C-alpha cells in the first residue's frame, strides 16, 4: 500500500487507478509514497498481477509524493537516501511489491526531480485534467515522456525493456545514425553541396545511382533482368 | 549471391573472350580529380580520331559524367589495337561545394556542381564494377600518391584482375616526382608523361597496345 492521500489519509495499493483521478474521497491530488517494507505488514499488496499500464504509471504518481516520501521514509528500508536519491526510493521500495517493474521506473526516476517540481507547482488539477490523464496515459507515452526529460543525461540501463530500443529517442541516435551510415550508406549528404562517399559501397552495390535530389533522395537504376535472376 | 555473381562474372568473361574477341576493349581512364584524365583522353582521341572527348579545365570535377570515345584505333609496330576510351569523373571520398567557390563560381552553381560531381563518382565506380576491361590510372606526379582513394581504387582494380597502366602525369610541372608514384605502386609499371604537352606519348601508346591489345 505504497500511496497515501496527504489530505485525508486514504491509502491506495501501488498502481491503483483510482488515485490517478485524484483521491475519490477528498479530491486531493497529493499522495505520499510509502516504501513497501514500511507498509508490508499493514496490507501486503502484490503488484505482480496488475496490468502493466497501471504499473508503469506508478512512477509518475510516485513522483508527486516523492518530496514527502523522503521525509517519511525511514532509513530502515533504504540506506542513506540523500536528496537526489528519488531514484533509489523508487527503485528500492517497489522491489517486493512490483516484481514485474523493470527499468522504466529506474529511467523515469531520473526525470523525477524536474517532473515533480512541475507537479508541485500546479496547485490544483481539475477533474477534466485528472480524467484526461488517467484515461489517456499509456505505458508507451509514459516511457517516452520520461526519456525525453532525461535526454542526454544518462543512457538506458543495460537491462532495459525492449521498447526503449525501438522508440527511445535521443541518447544514442547519433551513434546509431553513424553506425547505419557506415553499414549502409554509399553517399552521405553532410549538408547541401557537401558529400562524403563510401567508395567500396558504391563499388559493391549492383544498382547505380544516377541522380541525387536536393532533399536527400536519390534515383537509382536497378540491376538489369539478368542481375535480378541471379539474386 | 556472391557466388552467383562471381559465376556470372566468370561466365561473361569467358563468353566475352569466346565471342567478342574482336570487340574493342573498354578502357577506363581513372584517377583522382584534376589528375589530367580528360586531357589524356583528349590527347589520345585527337591523336587517333581527330575528335576530342570532353572539355578540360583546371577546376576540379569538370568531368561529371563518364564520356566514351569509341573505336579508337591505335597503331603500334604495324599492329592495330582498337579500344573504347571511357573518361571517368575524378574519384574522391569527399566533395564540398566550397572548393568551387575559389574558382569564381556562384554558390548555387557550386552546390550543383558538387552534386553532379558526386553522381559522377558513383557512376565512375559503377563503370569500374561493370563496364571496363582495363584501366589507365592517371596520377598527378606533383602530388602525393599515398591517398586512400588511390589505394582503394588500385586495390579494386587488382582484385578484378583488370590490366592496369599507371601514368605519372604532369611531368612538365616543376614539382613532378615520377619516382614517388613508382614507389607507391611497385607492383605496376609507371609511365611518365605530360598529357598537356604530349611528352612521352609514344611510350604511352606502346604500353596501351601491349596491355590492352
């Protein structure tokens, strides 16, 4: 039961959808995150059976409460949590209750600082906003959003989930582009009027580039019929 | 695929040899930009056909499309050799329009020339793969021959088992160093010449007949 409404004290299990629209009892939108070890004896709430959607959302709600969480979380469950250890709080707390939660939490945690500040600045969130948030946010969006914030600051953890590889923006995109260039590109357009050529690629490819376009496209002449038969 | 391609190449070479022995050999004139390829091509064409192949220029990448001069008959020692000369765009790994701006060219023209030059390199490489039976590799003997482009192209030519003649051009210029080129590619014979002045062309024709006849 890691989440507690800071206004009325109602508690919610980790990943609860209810709290995403605000506290159903008092409408409050600030929640305190309680580490699993602290709340375990109160009401063990396994999170393994929860749908991933709600599970992934938990970091964002965690974030809202992270400032208070730091105050309330005892040293018992996590060693020396300092001010920038929101990530640690997220990561260590759910380990017993969220066995299926992978790196997205850890990644999202990096974004916590700035994210939670935004949230705190918002004094009130009306019903429409709350509803929109609870209805629309999908795990993918959450993943993307969290990575956007952490752009460039850190690369995904080695064990990160598959989606991070395919749609994860920035950190590695330049490396990836370079790698792709090296692997596939025979003509690299550095800028208009500036080209780099991979002679071996040009020599090796059967089709023949006959016209470069301004916008980076190019026209090729396909191999003749004999060549196609061979392939 | 590689196997099939190799097989195709082998078959086409055998059939070429069997049925097209009298067809003129296509000799590609290759080399980096501004080595004097077109000057040489024009010299050969004028000497034996009276026509030119294409315009020459001191601006790099003047030749941006491969140009062919067919049925050039060269007579050496009572023997006739017929070749098709393919003058190819200069091969390079980088093309930058800025290098043309120094030649009083507007930016738009320079960018277009740069794009065409890049297409030309692609075309030259394609010809090398598909369409030439031998190579005349032209180098400016006043410049360092140890470049990536030269090494790569000579390597490709060797891997294709194409007969290759290396010409150390621009011997009329003061900084010419033919020996440096001979040292760079000791596995090939290096012939000095000045395509512009026509110096040592006799030896060049003799070697062309010998290599490509």
